[in-house]
C-alpha cells in the first residue's frame, strides 16, 4: 500500500494551493538575526475619516512601524478599551464598511509594511470567510489577529489561511493553562499574541511583570515568535517589553494622537512623532549601554 503523504492543515484539510512562507515569520526572523524586536502598530480603518485613515496608516510605516494591525471597527467589542472604542465609533458613524478595508491593506503593503487585520470573528463570518480571505490575500495582506476566536473553533479559518498562505494570530493571556498555550502555539502561524494583562486595551503608566513570564511559557509550549500587546504607550515601556518579546504591539497610544478633533494634518504629524519615538525605543531595546 502506498503511504499517503498529502500535506494537511492542523484541522486535517488538504493544504491547498498556497505554499508561501509566513510573512510575519519572515519579518520577525529578520529582526531576530539583528537581535531586535519588531514594532507592530494598530489603527482602526475609517478613523478619523476614511481618507485620513489611509494617510495615517502610510505615515505609521514611514515612521518606523514594521507591521500594521488594521482594525475593523465593531459596535460590540470585548477587548478594546475606551480610546479604541471611541475611534471605532467615529469610524462607524462615518459609514465605514468592511469592503473598504482592502484599500487600507493595499496601502500598507505598497508602503513596505506588513499588513494585518485585527477583527472580531463575527465581522469576517458575516462577510464570508472564504471571500474575506481571498480579497485580503489579493490586496497583499499577511494575516489576521482574531481576539475572540480560539483554535478549537477555527477550522474554517485554519483551512482558508493555509490555502491562501496567510498568518493566523491567536491570543494567550497570563491565566492561560499550559495545555491552552500548547494548542495556541500549534495552531498559530506568524506569531502568538501575548496579552500582557487581563482586561481591555489601553495606555498604562506602569506595566505588569506578568508578560515576561507569559512569553517564556508560550515559547516553552512551542511558539516560535511571541509578541506582546496591551498597555505599551511610551518608548521606555516599548524598550522594556522589547528586551524579551519578539515584537511590541502598540495601539491606544497611537490612536490617541488622532482623537480630540482639530486639524487632521497636524494630528497625523503627532502620530508620526509618536511612532518615531516608539520605534526608537523598541528597535533599540537590546542595544548594550
């Protein structure tokens, strides 16, 4: 009997047509060879306006952000703190629609950044998993971060992501068990998102000591790359986390620069300055004194 050597996804589905390397794996591998952490920045699509969000995303890449989480605004978030909730509400009131996000993905890719989508799973299901995955891949997208989707319930997404060669980023938290860490590590591609603390996103004056231990535990469970998010808002905090994480994720501190009204061009200038200062702190986190 001939042995079946057909490659399959973790869910047992045929591997499909794409045999691409992990975009985030390639990015983070390059930074590892330089002994540096990567800078991953978040901004919701459609905020403060659709056109301004495209400009802002391009600005982030030009200002030192290596990979960009493009958020899909959602009316009932479970992970987002008040700053991101306010930004998402503005985007929704502007009439933001899912189909437009692919323009943002293409803009980030053309600027030289790695485009990721951060989305609650209900939005992608409503659009259609196959259709969204196809359109995202065609726009130059790299992968999805899905805060409310666990690997155990992600069979359709795992199959689609393998077929289109996309990264899938699942989350772990300080209270994740060793068994849960192993399941997430086995099913993630690109990196595992380590939430630095229990709770919603937002800027914090002090960071918890738990993420360093969580990163170590997640690596021990088999994760090749672990990036840390929730709470980083200053270059000093970015350097603190970047000393041990493969990537540092910043959201609210960047979004904050565009809140409060005023001149959009001036606010985007503030975004550029904030991103540049964070990039310096993060990228130099392991430079010897």
